[in-house]
C-alpha cells in the first residue's frame, strides 16, 4: 500500500463497511445477508457468481455496489457472438505512428458486471480465467495488470438452459462465492413497490467511499489474525468434502484459501481483528457449494451440494476456542 493511502484501524474499517452496506440496502431491500457476503468478497479480493431467476435484483445488486464506491465500472452483456477480445482488449495498428497500440477491453475496471455469463461461448468465457485468478491480461506476449480493487460480479439464470453454455468447473472455481438473491418477503415486496414503483432508487444513491479507501480496507483485512485452530477447522471442512460418500468431487486447496480470506473480511466487518470458527462456518455454503459435485446416486436421492455441506457442518467438530 502506498504511503499516501489511508491507514484504517478496526473501528474505521467496520464503519466504512457499514456505510457501503447501508447504501446498497437503499436499493436492494430485505437482502442484508447477501449484500454483506458480496461486500466481504470484494474486500477479500474475490469474485461472485449470482445465480437466480430473472427479476430478483441480481444486476441491481452489482450496480448498487459499483455506485456506492467512487471507482470505474463496466458492464459486459454476454451473448453467443461476444468475442474474447471484447473482454480483454486488442492490439490495433496505428497508421500515424506505424505501430500497434493496445485498446483495453471491458475487463479493465474496478468492478465488472458480467451479465448472463453462461450465454457466451466457452472460448469467450475462458478469457476471464487469467483475469480473475492472476488479475492481469496477456495480449500478444504483453502482460497488463488490472487495477485494485478488481471484482467480477457475474449473473446467470439457472432455469433457462436453451442457448446457454454451462460454466465448467475450472471457471466456477475462480468465483469466491456463489450467491442466490431469492424472493423477498411479502412485507419487503410491499416496501419495494413503494420505493421502486415509480422509478428505480439506484439513481438516488451516490458513492460513500472510493477505490483508495477500499484498497486500504483490503490491506486491513489481510492483517486479521487467524489462529491455528481456525485454520485447522477450515482444512477439516474442506477435507470432509473429499471423503464424503455423496460427493463425486471435493473442494480444492483454492477453496480453503477462499474460505480463509472471506472469513478475514467478515471478521473485520464485525469489528474484530481475529477470526472465529463461526465466520468460517457461516461462509462454508456460499464458498464451497459450487466447488463440489454430488454423485449420481445422491442426485437421484434428491440431495444437493448445499444439503451435503450442511450435513458436514453438523458433523465436523468446531474448535472450542478459536480466537
């Protein structure tokens, strides 16, 4: 972190996190947990995949997060004819100078919304692999670094499969969390009709922080202490997915790292400088559910990855003292 950037203490971090949270909640109502998880992923330098039916606020959540931070934002509408260079950029010949110059693609932003990501071809989807994992783009042997913060928020509709290309496991594993917005409660939906019935409230919110302060929050979250017992608990959870009879594919070591980073961010958001087992336990389903695959027998029996993970959370011993 540069010397000119702010240094955040524990209380200041929690205060800024709450400010962003409350700002987003002015637009996406009744979804406190989902907003909190999405912001934790941002601070943990992760990416999120929002999978849900149309009309529940997937795109609105991404836009509200971007508007709450004074940073660059790009939206990519994934379609079958979208090219990889539309995402990463391309070298264009400059006739005046007589050489090639790089024209950055839509991925060069702090927050990138990939709308309906499963509608693009596998070749175009794979253009995101290097960007999401290594936070860089390589074009014709030249490597370009992406800015910090950098977050991809991808959406997809799990119901409609015609004309879509399901994300392969390698792509899914790049996302720190998979979230589902879900339908609002009847009471919340009445409030939504009151606030959004005339026009969207998205235009009413402005930034409550900027990219520089988010970078400082990222640095602060990295300093959150994780005890040996909590680290062991995270490994035990991930290891249990590899041994469970109902799972064909268990979670990878990357899953352990993602769970640890997200737990650090969530602990900092709660005003703590240490992680407790409940941080990891509460994050296990959104972080691990898209990284495991149920066996055919388990699917036939009506089991889902979420159900198996909830079963594991009940079985894996929780450390008594994890601070």
